[in-house]
């Protein structure tokens, strides 16, 4: 593992930990606000939901890098090494196709909220649509605009004031995460090609814990 | 299922198909379009939020993935703040005043007011006037002091609850019954048909007939889709829409009256306000108007007041 | 027909090793592009909607986090000590205590594998030491661990509630009696086996040990009270304090505090090289430093990773659900089944079979997201209580976890116990029989599931 690689790992891990931490504290704070102060952080629920989406969608590409996605390995494990490599290449193709289609979908979904044109074409992007309606004015339900994001008004709303955070912000995670996902699948594909890995999945969740517990038990029995 | 060559009209809504006023209207529309426009158009109804909820359906409509929806009027406040007039407390005396305002030039102009943002309002569908319920009797505004009320996401409704000293709370609709019963929140506001349909009255001390607000829906479509239809298809479709609207809106008063009676029959407590008590509620809530006057427009408020007089 | 094509594709992709989430998502996208006019943008929208439109799913990350703090914080070993103090002296006592510990831990945790890992890694070793066979130990824990999703809180119940829009609180209550019943049936089964095979019994260490082990475990056990009282209140004393989602968040914060400051098994006060725990008085700055202590960061990250992989499957399963709805397949299936004249009994048998087969391929939450919307409308049409249907589905998921080839608990147990998969499968078999009897009882006696929620929350309102 190169140094920059582990630095990025560390960054991604911290983002995951931080997002989950903020979600928890925000929800807890709302309970305190309601029960202790008979008040309500009205925007807490919506913001927590958006953080949840960011956590999972951004995290999906991290899970590709760490081959942590859940899958079924029963059949793959029975195949010969050569067959496994072929299968893994097919699997990579499927994953790349999935991420590429979603990448187009994510752009087409997000772009109007950023007053940018969606792409032409049903399956494959064939250039940009010429005539479209920008939805830069479209706001989220409850989240106020923090002071440091006031510049959004000039960029996306023709200078008109936003009462609530515009949708362009939370939905940004769609193209962002799908681009990352596509990138990680292509990278994983290269590793399969070079023969470094032959699977895109971890067989089951909790594998690390299980391995650890199993090791402890083995030591216990060795005594 | 739709045959090839037919214009497909997907209608996504959030209620059942046979008990809720909106669901009944949607089913009637579906039936008439599929009978009378067979070969030209075909309607598929997706009830119970199975396809989209009220927040996402408008996004999907702008994308062109769904053609008809009927969210509550509050949802259109993001498109134009004029729609806040329907959330302002005691803006309308009764459902007839609402009807008169919606039919007026001001009300009809609002149907077209979102064209630049991609939506075309087709018709107002009534649910009815909103009532207030809580886990203690509500007779004067101070009774609501310090109570936690579940409201829809709307700045006006938040301000309304704060004006009566209550704390507005956000909660998913599916958790409201449990929330009221278990005491996570103390009260809520809704129409008789929702209070009966969702059985809120069972878990509240009682419901006060405040008629303080209106819960209506806007049948809406994508303006580009509508303009792209052949003229004869569009005209026939719009005619059916307006006939269904008229039929169902006439029923709405009866539906709510029946729901109210059903609440009483099921042992729910319904409280009426005296003239003085009602005046106190109006006094407490009316300051909210000033805050949103600029959003709604003085002319619209004037038109609403005119409608109130006409419907006395 | 289209449905068959869709599911063949999903299963085919999974079997060649495509991640479950991608199998679900790619099949949905291709199906939608071929058979519908919906845009790719609508796919992206639906993926985001998985979070934005289902705020009840928020309970999942919080319950996972609470469970992570509890496992890291050594709560499991205290619960086990308490269980052994209570029932360890019966014949087969350690095994019975293992089941009891699984039941208690299940009331803290929302997942079955987490329960197996937390309890199994300690109990299986202990059982081996006093002379139980490895197979017997593995079989017991593997089965009892499935109670993690039946005894509330439960991630699978949260997913069901979100998929068909019933109240999470009601689902949780519905799991209480079935959970206790299943646990009791397992304990009786073990006791009978223990008498027949003359298995070892522990010694009765007296009420003092019961009291001491209870005092030691009480901070963990209090979490159960926080969750239950928080969601339902105490009749006549206090109303509820929070929604199930909020309960999960509160549980996480509480578990963090207990693990870092009371048990001090993790965080700045944990034992260092010298093996001595510090007290908060010695190091008051720990109140703040615990927030970014490596153990805290690690636990948040590990829980986050679990949330990501699980929720990515669920989000893609919701994509498949969207496509199925878009094609109006549930209506078509309902019409077909009603026209064949299926009654509730036949229908429930079919549901059981679908879930048991589906459970061979799918992670339980993802399977539920797909199957629930298909069978829910039919169930309502046939007058089956939605909560009862939910519990039936959960019990099916439990059984799916302990049947080959894909049984999450089988795999986890094999890892924890250092056994082969087939070894665990054989070991689990006698207990599996008990679970099947239990499934039949749950399926045909609705009252087991509905009596408690109906008593506490009134009868379920069917609004669909
Ligand atoms: Na549990
Ligand atoms: Na299985």
C-alpha cells in the first residue's frame, strides 16, 4: 500500500465515522430539544436523512475498494482458478455497466437543479440537451441556508434569496458518488485483469470480527 | 394495461383508492379516461405512495416520469409562495369560500402561475376544512400552550403553531398515530376524513371543530407534456378532468360530514367553539398573516376576503 | 413472465459473484430501459429516495452503532455471566445460559450475526471447556442467535415497516412474545436433550452471584429499559419519549457513555499496558477526548462500514421494488392469486416457501424489501393482519439464516467456532426442527404476534 493510498483510506474512514457521528448527535439533540426544552430542531430530520444518503452513497465506492460488498460466493468458490478469473472479468463488466448507467442517470437527475443541461439519449449520453428548464430555485423542505452558502443564491437562483437550502446541494452526492463508484469499479477491474483479485465481493458481513473470534477460540483450544 | 399508440398517463398519489376523497376522485378519473378515451389515452393509477410520495412526485413530473399528481397545496409553496394563502389560518370561513376563491380570477390565475417552472395546475380537489385535536380539551388558544403539535413541513403552519404557543413537530405521517398514542407528540391538525381514516380521534382527548384552515389538493401536470398532446386528446382529457372535479368536489362536504359523524359514533369527542372562543383563536393566529402577506400578495388576500363575504 | 425474467437475471448475476446490490440494481435498470419509458434520471432519483423517502430506515444505522459500542464495550461477557448465574446449574445449563444470553443481547442489538459474534465467541469456548461437543455448542448458538431479528429492536422489522408503511413501534411490540416463545422452546429442547444425553450441569453459585453478576451487567440491561420505555412509556407514569428511530440514536449515545466511562473497556479510560483502568476523576479530560479517541473513531467507522454495505443492498432492492411497482406487477399477481381462489392458508404457505427459497440467495433485509410489496396487497385483500404478516416474514428470515447454502448465521458460526459449514449445518439440524415447529405456530396462530401490540396500541388500522 502506497503512502498516498493509505492517506486516502484514512480520509475516507474519517468521513464515514464523522457522518455517522453527526447523524447520531443531531438526532439525539432533537430528542433533548423536544423533551427537555419543549422545542424542536425542525430541520434535524431532513438533514440527518441527507447525511445518511451521503454516508451510504459515498461509502459504496469505499466498499468497492475494500471488496466489502455483500455477495454470494457458494458457486464461485467451486470454480477452477481460470474459470474464476473469467467469471470475475464478467462480473467487473456488469459492475462497470451498472455504474456507467447510474452515472448518466445521476447527472441527468442532478444537472437541472444546478441549472445545467441533462444529457441527450436514453442509454448512452449523446451530448447535452439544448432546451431544458433549470430547477436551481427548487428548495429542500426544512433546512435553512447556512451563512457560508449564501453565495449559492447568486450562482443558482439569479441572486434571489433562498428561504431553504436548494436541492442542488444534497443531490450533488448523486453524480459525485456515482463517478467515484465508476472509478473504483474500473480500478478493481484492472486488479482482476492483473490477477491480483478474483472476486468483487466479501462473502459475508462481519468477516473480520468472525476471523478474530475464531482465532481467539483456536488459541483457547491450543492451551 | 395500455395498448400501443395510446398516450400513457401515469397518476401517482399517496392515499387508498376507495375511501379517501382524493383516491376516490383519482379512481373515477381513471375509469372515465380508460372508458371514454380508449385507443387514444390510457391512465395507470399508482396509489398508496407505492411509486412516489408527495415530495418526490413533483420532481418526477418535472423529469417527465409521471404525468399526473395531486399533492396537498402546501407542496406548491416551493414553486410560488402565493400558495401560502391556503395555509394561512382563518383565511377562509368555510369550504364554500374556498370554492369561490378557487373559482375566482385570482384562484384560476394560480393554476397557471407555475408554468415557467414546468407545472400546469389543472383543478383544485377538496379534502376539507382542518380541525385541531390534542390530548387535552382545546377551547381557547391558551389550551394549546406548551403542547407539541405534529404539522406538515410548511413555514406558515410552523408560524401558526408558534403563534398559539405550541411547539411544531415534524413526524412521518405513518408514525403519527403511534406518536399521538404514545405521547411523543400531543396534538395534530387535519380534516375530518383524515382524522377518521387514520383513527387519530381514538388516541386524542377530543377534536375541536375549529375549521381554522384548509386541506386541498392540486391536480397538476407537466406543462410541456400537456402542450405536446394532440388538441383533441387534450380537450377531451381536460373536459373529463373538470367533470370529475365538479362531481367529486360536491361530494367532499358530505364525505367530511360523514367522517365527523363516524368519529362521534365511534365514541370520539367533538367540541364546538362558541363565537367568543372562535374569535379568540382568530385573534391568536391572525398575526401570522402579516408575516406572509408579501409572499401571498395583497390582491389574493383581498380576493379571499371577497369570497368569504360571498359565501356567508 | 416479465417478472420471471427479472428474477432469473437477479439470481443469475448473484450466482456468478456480482455484488448483491449491483445484481439488484443492474437488473432493475436494464428491465426499466427495455420495458418502460421511465428515464435513467428516475433511477438515480429512486436511489436517493431510498433514504429521503424512508426516514424510518434511519433506525438501522443507529441500532448498528449501539450494537457496536455494546460489543466493543464488553457488555456481552457481563450478560453471559449473569445468564450462567441464573440457569447454569440446570442439566445442559451452560447451553441454556447461552440461549438466555442470546435473548438478552438480542434485546440490545438489531441483528442476528452480531448476536452470534458477541455471545458465540465467548459461550462456545466456555461450553467446550466443560465438555460439550463443539457441534452441540455451535448448533445452540447458531439457532439462538437468530433471535436477534425477532426480539426487538430489529433491523429486519425496521425494513419491513418502511417497505409497507406500518408503524415500527408496533412491529417491535409484536416481536416480544414470539421472541420469548422461541427462546423458551429452544431452552426446553436443550434441557430434554441434556437429560437424554446426560450432559454436564454447572454448580449453583447462589443468589449472591446472581446479584453481583446482575449489578455488573445492569448498565447494559438498562439499555433495554431505555429503548422499551422510551418508545412505549410506562402506563400511568410517563408517555413515550421518542420515536423508534430516535430510540436507536439515544441507545447509541448511551452505549458510548457506558462503554467509555462506566465499563471503561474502550476509550481513554480503558486499561493500558499496566492493565489498570483509569477513573474519570483521575482523568476528567477524558469526557472530551473520548469523542475523538481512536476506539470511538474505530467503532464509528466499523459500524459505518456495516451500514454502508447493508443499506446499499436495501437501496438497490428499493430500486427493484420501484420497477416492479412501475410495471404494476403486484396488482397483476394479486388478481391472478385471487382468481385462482387462494385462501389465506394457501397464501401463507406460498409466502413461507417463497421466503425460504429466497433466503437461500439473499441477505434478509434486501429480500424483504422485494417480497413485501409483492405479497402485501394480497395479504390485505385476504384479510391478513399486516403485523402478523411481518412477523411471519421475520421468522422465515430467521430460518433462512440457518439453512444452507446461504445462511448468514451458519457462516458466522462456522467462523466463530472454527468449524466447516457442513459441520455447522449438521449441528444446527435438531434445533432447526424446533424453529420449523415455531414457524408453523406463528403462521397459523396470529394472536401470538398481534395480542401484545393490539393490547398496548389498539387494533391495527388497515388503510391501504
Ligand atoms: Na433484536
Ligand atoms: Na439460507
